[in-house]
C-alpha cells in the first residue's frame, strides 16, 4: 500500500495499521475534554494523564511516538503539555484536530481562572477570602520547591549540568540578567557542545512492532514529513493570527495603553518560555510588580495558587496578571471589563504561538529523530531552568515569609535580602505545614492547596494572620 493509500484509509476511518476504526474528530472531542478536565498538578501530572488516557486506555498513540512528540514539544517555548495535546490532535486529524485538542486543553482553565479573578478583585479583602489566599501562598511555595527537587534530580546528572544551573541562578538572582537571555545562551552553548552524529535509527521492523495495535502509525508519516513549503505556509498563517490582534491593539486609538503593554510583553514571553511556567514566573513577577506596577508584591503567588487549583497549563497564571493589569488601568472602560479583555489578550498572545510552533514544526518532526545537537541544547536549557526555578523559589519565599525585602548592592551584585524583624511567623508555620504535606506525607497538589487554604482561613479568622 502506498503513502496515498494509507492516508486515504486513515481518512476513511481505518487506523494506520488496519487494527480498527479511527475515531472521527467529533468522536475524539469527549476524550480531549476528559483530558482537559483532569489536567491538574502541573506539566508532569498533565502529561501522565494524557499518557494514561491516550496510550493505555484509548490506544491512539504508541509509547515511542508519544515520547518522541513529548521530546519535540519540550524543545519548544511554551507549555509542553498543551503543545503535546495539539501535536497528537494534529497527528490524528490534521490542523483541525490540533486546534480542537490544544484549544480544549486551555478552555476549562481559562473559564475557571477568569471567574476566580473576578472573585479575587471583588471579595479578596474579606477575611475568609484573604485567609484562603494567605494559605495558598504557603502551599505554592512548597509546590515550587517540589518542582525544583524533581527537576534537579532529573536534569542535574553531572558536574556540567550543575555548573549551568548555578550560573543561571546567580545570573538572574544577583546580576539581574534577563531570563530570556539566560535560556537562549544555555541552549546555544548546549547545541554547540554536543558533537557527533545522530545515533543509529531504530529499525523499521522494530518501530512497526512498537506501533502495532495503535491508531496512529505509519499513515501519519506523510503528514509528519511534509516539506518546508508546508511549514512556511503554516508559519505565515499563524504568525498573522497571533500578531494581527497585537497590531490592532497598538494601532487603534480606543484601547487603554495597558493593552499594548500586555500584548507586547506576553508576546515576548511566548517566544522564550522554555521549561514551563515555573521557569518564567519569577521574571514575569518582577516585571509586573517592579517595572509595570500591574501587581502588588505577593499577588503573583495568589495568582499561581489560583492557577494550581484549576485544570490546564500553569502558564494560565499570565491571564491573572493581564486581568489585574487591565483592572487597575482601565482607561475609559469599566474596570471589570478592562480586566477581562486584558486577561483574554494575555491568554491569546500566550497560546496562539503554541499553535504556530506545532503546525509549522510538526511537519518536519521526522527529521528531528535522534538529533544529538538538539538533545544537547535541551539538556543545557533544562539545567538552566533548574537554576531559574531556584531563583523563583527564593523570590517567592522571601516575599511569603517576610513583610520587607531590601535590595542591597554589593559591587556588581544586587541581592534581595529580607529584613529579619519582618518575619511573618504565621506564614512560616503554614509554609512548614505545606512542605510537610508535600515531602513527608506525599499529598498531591490539590490536597496540599486545600489543607493550606483551610489553615490560612482559620488563622485569619482567629486574628493570628
């Protein structure tokens, strides 16, 4: 059977290996909705949910192809779990399938976080609600420490990786080097360092055996190995979809100035957010608080706590940042409307590029198999991300545990140091409780958030926080 015959069979409802019917796009929608609804706990948990549903239960995609797609998505900026869903949807049903899978992955979190953002600005000063957010901050700090522990164990396997992580931490924490520059530099060095040819390709017989019984197989290879012209067309289309709204916001006289700031800042972040949400949040928080004045100190933790409680990518917290930016600088618009529109704009410029990367890059993915140079770039970026997340943990920790933090110049260094007398004993107690829950008791994200939020409300109602 030729490639065109295989493609025709797949389009007509047969799986790639002829093992059974391939679901239509409409039949796949409930499965993607289930994946989205269960995608709590950050990228590791989301990828585990996808693996269980798509590989083990539905038998849509083989383990080998799933991991290869994950490796490709990890090389891209943006949330790898959402991009992996987009990629698998694209493999099954083309661009329409990618749009459905990637869009549904974001939708539940978008709606839930928007509702929580409204509650935050309307009722955040009420003691019960304030106590809830007070507790969430402690839980988020423990969760970030857990993410750092897991990533460090996986990424820092040798002395070179540990040096990269340490240099990345010092560059951001003490030298104020921009996060994008740290990540790009690490990737370039890793790409240049990894020499040698690609490893021998897996035999066709072995790969075919691995994919026996799965719906996605050799029929997808013609799409997966399309030419450069297909990628250029997809890139041009999605570049326009991404940037035309940005140009309209900047060119039209009606929107408040903050809309242009949100569009440009988060468009830039979309290009450099390697390593997931945790890697970018310290930089975003510093810019949003200190440069733009969109958030007050500590509110980024509130937003991350809200994002942790909703399904979907943690990078959705950028919607919360955009919401507060619009709410506090609404121009002539009602504050809630301005906040909603700015939040949606932040979401648009964060996720539209994800579809650009997949639809332009996925047709060439077959050429990436076994690339040692790309593996070297990914390894260096991952090590640098560990240092970036350590900076995030320190940045959040200082502002959770201390009411006052001062920037102290020390030669070329600028160190954020706490004022010891401003230590918040209640925050320290809650943080230790959350760390105990995560590391000692092995509680998941949602139970830890619930425990800390409940304790925070009790402390606030009792006048202890």
